[in-house]
């Protein structure tokens, strides 16, 4: 039955596919080149930071590249501990990952999230702890939150009692937070007025003022004990976010209450359990409050959907494998490597005398504080600008042309070199506004302005992606523009805005040039204790290490710093990806 | 939120008893001649366009439209693509305001008020003239929230639960969704989504419902459900529907307006007359499929 292949089935003789194939090959080559060069760089840096191959005992053997030629022999060192960990950790993890990939796709995603969620939570709790250690006291946060609560209560109470009084409500919305947080008039205002009066030769003019709720709470002799305040300021807000989510999903108040109660109990357990484990009860309370509720909500969702439940086992495989490997290595007495990037590196400051004792803690805190300040300063501005440009700005006539010009220039601003923003920061904030040189806030402003155009553009894209039909539907039902934006556009655009902002923050955390321009010090021995304090940032510190004379700094410490920076970046981008996937799934569902 | 309400809502949407204004006199002819199910209704004119033009930049989309649309009847608008029928529909509740390039001339009265008067707030106008679009466009919210959306944005002082139930019943959707009001509206089928959009539009109790090819994206079964629904709606509301489907226009409408290329309203009369014995040769050609 060997039917003859008809002529139409053959490649048409006059059409050559050679050029197409060549083009494909070139594209493939560029992709591989990009990937390989990045991978090689990362592996090189990671090797320097962790020194995984420098531990005794080790198997050493030589692989001849060309048989018989002694010159071309690659020496390979394989420490014994690596083999142990490979068996207990690497192999099981690889096998589970393979299983998820081949058999159970949703489980892979679940595994990714159950692993990522605790990591992100731990980082957040580390941030909270550092904030308590370096910036705020627990009672200050307690007083601030209580005052905010009072202000929000006043606003809501007014809206309930007198729902139609718009002007009154506006006044309350402005006044209540001021009275709650700053007092009337704010202390600073009094100081300024009295200062001017003092200059003019008059005594203090303003001697009385209405104290803020915050000040009253702080001055109160009945402040609760520290752990109660911790539970109230850290655990309760987290619970207040996650318990309603669970209650809504399960459609039962009891579920929400149970989650809330459980989280509170686990957090409070720290008073008993933490000392036994040798950690402070503060640490336990903060870590438990930030980790337990989100993880519980996520796990509950997975179990309820009964989809990808196998993924929940992944963290157990990972932790169990690591633990088993470690115990085994200890038992047998194999040596472990001495990585540059270890706990000491994360918690110490730079040391001039010993590369081993050098750490990145102050610039790490500085970077995180800068990020925090950037989010607070830039997010509202960027999103506000994007909303205006997309929803309000005219598109016709002369005004429309002007708006187009502005949009083009925002695009151009996104491409302005960062040094220029540094110069702007130096001229505007330090020279003109006399802000302190090298302060966290100045760095945040300069880098914030740098990423502002990126935030605006990505928020614009997210807002533009909301289908016009939804806007029309909203207008068609008699909604005003503001109602349409608030109830229809923003809820749908929010995930996109969030993703764009996180990616922009990823750029912000790595910026170095503006920090150099505004005079951020290379070496800071103490973490900044406020936003106006002098601080450093990770890239600034890394740059400094690159110029050390001692090669231990230039290779080991530098690599450890780079890896720390990259890990923070990776986690931020990972969060962005998880958020995007999550919201995309909800949209299509 | 109260300042967002318009200054003169009451004028705009007055009950229509102002016979002092000669322009709002009922159309006597239509009241007598309208056949069929709604013949008993008064046939009072609720919408009236007079020398109405719409331009998009320099392109004229509608020219000199004169039409009187009777209350509580179904008025269909047919015509080839690009003839301006959708433009006219969107002019009625000023949805064209959202397009910066659009510009209008002439008058368009709702009750006895020109909706393009300077003291008319389009938001208030749209609270009286609801709209259903070509593609079902429920919000990515729950079914309940979709229907309650209008009540919430209009700050209406009503029992949400009850209004949502009534609207869904009127839209013939209640039995299908009563157990899943908390589910996302996007989980519904296309036909259900479109009925949800209709329920959403009637929840705020408008006087006129504009429908822009509401069934063109649906399969025949869903389409016939929508058509039945439109029939029922005409008891309480004035329905103005744009459609490409001439059989549909013939089935459901009391009056039909034929727009032809160039944005011209060529003929407007009882549906029966348009389909059986149109005055204009061009209309006959269009309806019999010789053109368009």
C-alpha cells in the first residue's frame, strides 16, 4: 500500500524556507546568549556568597576533557555534606517538583504559594520587628492606631448620624485625623509661631492647645502591658483583614471568628512558648500574627477547592529534607561551608577590621525604610495622576493636544538617567529645601521621583485595560464619573496598578546613582531611627565594598550583599506575579 | 454625595403633564393607529427629536431627524450599519457626551425638556433613561451587587433585597439565579448576563429603556427569551430598541423607524405599515433585502 506521495505534499520547490530557518536560529541564539550570560553571572555571584564547595571532607576528582592530555583536566570538588543534602533535600524536592509538573499542575502553583507566602510573611514580620527596634516604640504605634481608630470612628459615626450633610462630613474628614494624630493646632505649628514670636522679642504666644488623642494615650498612666499592646497593634489589624475574607468565603461569621481567635491564641502563646525556644516573645507574637492568618486563609481555600492539595506537602518536604540533612551531617561530623551570607551578615554593620564580621544590617534597614517612604509618597501621586490622565483629561482640541504632550513627556521622564534625578534631589531637596544630607527621606524622594513616571504609566495601562463597556454600563445607570471610577474602574484596575508599582519598586531598590548624588554615606554603623535620619542603602553599601582594598570584601562580602539585594528583588517580583495571577484568575472565573 | 445630584432633576423628569408646552402635545395619530398589544396605552409622546443632527468631528452622523416616540410602547430602529441609529439611541440619554468628538445640533425633548439644555445634568437624565448594550456587560461583581449597583450609586432609599428580587423577576431571571445571588455575574451564560443587564437597568425604575442591539450577541433561544422580555417590559416602560434583525423588529415593536445611509430617518410609522406598505421605495428595497 505504498501510495506515492502526491506532488502537492512536497515542499514547493520555488519557495525557500532557508531564510526563515536562519532567522529562527538567530533569535534562538540571542535568547540563549541572554539567558546563559545572566545565569553564569548569578551562579558566579552565588558561589562567592555561599562558598558551597569549600567544606571538608570532599571528594575530589578530575574530569579529563580530552583523554590523554593532562592540560585539559577540570578539577571537581564535591564536599560530602553536599552529597548528604542532595540525597535528603535535593532529590526529594526535585522528585516532588517533577510530580507536580507531570501529574498535578494546580499542585505546583499551590506549592509555589505555600512556600512563598510564609517567606513573604516572615520578611514582613522582620520589617515590623526592625521598625519596633529602630524607629517606633510599641506604645507609639499603639497610640497612633488608637487615634486613627477614633478618627475613623468619628467619620463613620457622623456619616451614620447625619448622612446628608456633605460639607459637614468634609470638615470632619479633614479635622478628625488632625485632632486624633496631631492635636489642634499641631505641636509643630505652636513651635513655629512661638519661635517667630521669640524672634520678635515677644514671649510664647500660644501656650495652650488641644492635645491629640495620640498624645493623650501616650501620656496616659494606664497604658497596657507590652504584649497586650503588641497583640492590639499587630495581631488585631492583620486578623481584621483576613478574618472577614474567610467569613465571606465560607459564608459564616463563625469561621471568621474562629480564625481570629485562633490567630490571637497562637500569637499569645508566644508568652509561654517563645522563652522556651529561646526567642523573645515579641518576635513570636509578630511573626505569628503576620504569618498565621494569611497562611490559614490560603490553606483553607486550597482544602475547600480540593484542587492541588498535594502542593501543601511541598514546604514539609523542603523543611523536613533540610532538617534531616543537617542532623545527618552533624551526626557524621562532615564539615559545613562557611558562607559569607549568613545570619551574622544580615544583622551586623560594616566592620573595617574583619570581613568575616561585616554585615549589611543598617543599609538593609535603610533600603526597606526608603521603599516604605517611596510607597507612601509615590503611590497616591502616581495613581492619582494616572486616573486623571485616563478618566478626566480632555482628549480633544487644544487641551487634548496639551494632555498628549504631557503623556509623551511622562514617557520621556521614565527614560531620564537616574543621575539626573540624583541631581534634582540634591538641588531641590537638599540645597533649596535644606533637608538633611543623606537622609532616608531625601533618598526616598529622589528615587521616588525616578520611578513616578513608571508608576503612572503602568497604572494608566491598568486603568485603560478596564473595558469601556463597564464604564458605559455604569454611566448608563446614572452613576457619576467619580462613582464609576470608585466602584467600577479602580477595583478592576487595582491588581494591575499593584503589579506595576511593585515592579517599579524593584527598580527603586537597586538604584545607586541618585543616592550617591544626594550624599548618602557609604558606611553607616547604626540603622536609621527615623525618616529624617542619615541612612544608607544596600546598593550604596555594595558599591563601597567594591572599592575595598582587602579582596575578601571585594569577593565574598560584595557577593553576599549582591545576593541579599537580588533576593529582596526576587521576592518582590514574585509577589507581583502571584498577585497578578491571583487576580487574573478571579477575573476570568 | 448630595451635591452630585443635579440642580433641576425635578424639571427634567417632571411627570409630563405640562400640556402648556405645545411641543409636548400627544401625537394623536399614533394614539389611534397603533395596533396590537399596546393599543390601549395612551400613546403620549415621551421622546421627541426636532431637526436633530449629530456630528463626529466633521462627519455628520445624523441629519435632521424628526421623530416622536410614544410612551410605553416598543419603538424599533432599523437600518444598515453606519446609518446612525445607534448614534441616535445614545444621544437620547447623552451617552455621546462621553465621546469628546461628538457634537449635536437641534432639539431632543424628553417629556417636555430638551435634554441638551444647559441646565440638564446628564447623570440625572440617565437615571430616568436606562440603557442595555449590545454585548452583555455585567460588572465583575456578584449578581446581587450588579442589580443593586444602580440603587447604590443613586443613593436610593429602598429595600435593596426586595428591589433586586423584583427586578430579577421582571427580567425573568429570578428562578435561575435565586440560589446564587452571591456568585460572580461572569459565571452566567451570555443570555443570562444580558437579562441581568436588563434587570440592572430596570432596578432603578427608569421611564425609558434604550436597547442597543441587545440580542445580537446571543443565540436564538436566548434571543427569543429577550424578545419575550421586551414585550413584557413595554407594559411599564417605554422601550427604544436598535436592531439589525428585521424579523425581530417586526415581531416585537409597535412602531418602527427606518434609518438609511447618511444618518437620515427616512420613515417612521407603525411597524405593520412599515413592513407591509412603506411609503418610500428605498425603505421597501431595504426591507425586502434589495439593498443594505
